[in-house]
C-alpha cells in the first residue's frame, strides 16, 4: 500500500483498489465491506480511481459492478506523474534561482568571525576565479589585523584565486614600508595604486561585497547582492585600468 501512496493514491483509494484486485467484479457493498471505506465516500473514491484509469465498471442486471484494471496500469500512472514533474522542472529551477539570488546583509564581529567569513569563500572556489579588493593602505598597530591579511593572502594564493588589489596612492610610501621583502614580492603582480582615497577596506567576490572596519572591535559587513557586486566590480575594473603599478 505504501507504494500506491508514493505514486499519488490516497489511503482510501489504495484500500479500494487492493480490495478490487482481490474481489474481481463486484458491487459497492462488497467493496465497502472489504476496504472499510464508508458508504458516504465510496462513490467519490471510485470516481477518482476511474479518472486515474485504475478501475472500470460494467452493468449487470441494471446494477454497476466495479473491477480493478490490470496492475501494469500503475506503471503508466507513475510515468504520467514523472512526465508532469519533468514539465514542472523549469518552473522549479526558476524558483530555486530566485532564492539563490536573494539579497542579504550580515555583520561579523571580531577577527575570529571575520576569518570564518573569508574561509567560507574558499569552500567551492575554482582556480583562476577573480577576487577584488581595495584598501586605504594605512597600516594598523593591531598585530592581529596584520596577521589576518598575511593569513588571507597566503590562502588566496594557495587556493588559486586570481587576486587584484588597489591601494590609495596617498598611502603608497607608508604601505610599501610596512611590507616585508617577501610580502612585497608576492604583492607586486597583483597590486596597483590609484589616486582615489578609498574610504575603507573592501572585498568583492562573486555576488558578495564585504566592507571591513578595523575599529576597536573589528567587524565585517557582508552584502549578498548580485547587482551591487556587479556595480562594485565594474567600478573596481575601471580604476584598475587607470592605476599605476
């Protein structure tokens, strides 16, 4: 009976169909007795089964006798259900796409939370994917923040992300002095300077924009918005072309 329910039959429809398979051609009285479906509901159930092609009836002496169709009709019913599902798939996929593109804003407080946020970017990263970031280039006295950027820079390199970094030109000298020789070499090919004074540190990846604030309690605002991320990306690329290495 569970299989019959899986293909769309109700509990009463399943009971009546199974009863008819055993009884053969019978009147409603026998069906009611065998299936346990009440008299007030039997004709409604029989009509639904007939519409599904699982039963038929004949008249004997002016009295209707019902009988079950061949069980292989169940396979036809299953295939019909599969066909309907196939027809629904484009609509269901469209709904899923809408949910994927939904907009959200989250705030992450503290270095640990920010590390967790950035680690999430690498879960299904593909080698060669673009990652964009721009920064004021001001050094921080907070060792934790310096360690965070070194950690994240190494992760990006190891994951195969194609990194792009813009720094405000006004802080070029300060920024370069803060780098070790090794860090300077690593950044050389991904780094450019621009005359714009960036308001803060910002990262752009796929449909995400992250605004970083290195206050007493560091925090990151994650904005998931495809259109906004595209605008930020276009803004970044426009500056990238005109920036100095």
